[in-house]
C-alpha cells in the first residue's frame, strides 16, 4: 500500500481528502495540519507521495517543499492552493514540485494526478502500452497506435502523436466514458484550460478521420467527458 503525506490546515477538507484517498485510492494517508507537523512526519516515515497546501500556518507549503527536497530529492510533491497567480505555479515547479492543483478541485482529479505521478515514478506511465493492445478495430477502420495510422481498407490517414494517444484512450474505453480529466492528465499531465482547448481540436480531427463510417461516433458526455460509440 502506497503512503501519502497530506499537509492541509483546513481540518474538514483534510479529513475529507484523507477518507476519500484511503477508500477510493487504497492509500495510507497521514494527515498533518501544518508545515512543521508534516516535516516531523516526513523525517520519521517513508512516503510515496506528498500533497502540500501552500497556505499553511507555521510553515507554508513552498517552504515545506523546499525542506523536503533537501531530505529527499525524488519523492513526488503536489502543491495545492487557492492561489491562481502564474508566479505561484512557477515557484511550485522551481522548488521541485511535480504537480500543482488549484482549489477548489475535484477529489477525483487529485486521485488521477496521484496515480499518474506514481506510474511515472515506477516507469509505467499511462502512456506505456507495453502491456496493452496497440491495434484496434473501430467499425470499418483499423487503428494502429504504434504506426499512428488509421486504415479504412482503401485509404490511410497518418495521425499525430497526441491524436494517436487520445484515440487509443478512447478505444481502450470503447462505448464507455473517458473523463476529460483522465485524458488530459494521461496525455498532457496537466488539465489546464489551454491543454483542454488543444484536446478539443484533436477530438475534432479524430471525428473527421472517422466520419465515413456512420456506425462510429465520438460524442460529448455533458459534464463528464467523451465516449467512442461503435455500433
């Protein structure tokens, strides 16, 4: 079981996150309510991921992250804050942070980010296809992820790397919902607005590539994500 160090000074939010990550993520979560408490916990136990609120008493999250990096330069750190200033995001990464999430956020999104970090650290990123299929049948189309090619029997369409990654995720969840956050974090490792707009462009292109088969459709699922329908 992976262990998470969560530093959050809001007791209600802290307990909510702790309960969710332990229940849904199957993690062991140690909750600290200020930076000093978090630092003491880190020096006594091994942690696989750290999640630090930036605005904390006694020791803020950035200072805590800087001190943690002196002890362990490799442990993944996610900074969480209500701030939205670009300078804060830059500071988070300059301090060696691996990810940055802005409050308010969906707990499901945080869980996706944690899992993405753990897989990257273990060398098995979500984009690692060594143990997953790389060739798919999509109606009358055949999609080869490795070759980045869509073939309808007579014509071939070369697709970009991002288009191929997105189509692969849709194929792996054919006729099921692929959440927007899952796609963005898996492919871009960040679900910010600009990456979201880029993904919308890629989805439009994929729809164009698959438009000749009326039994194939990529639909938007309102408030959730997308679904590759193959009848």
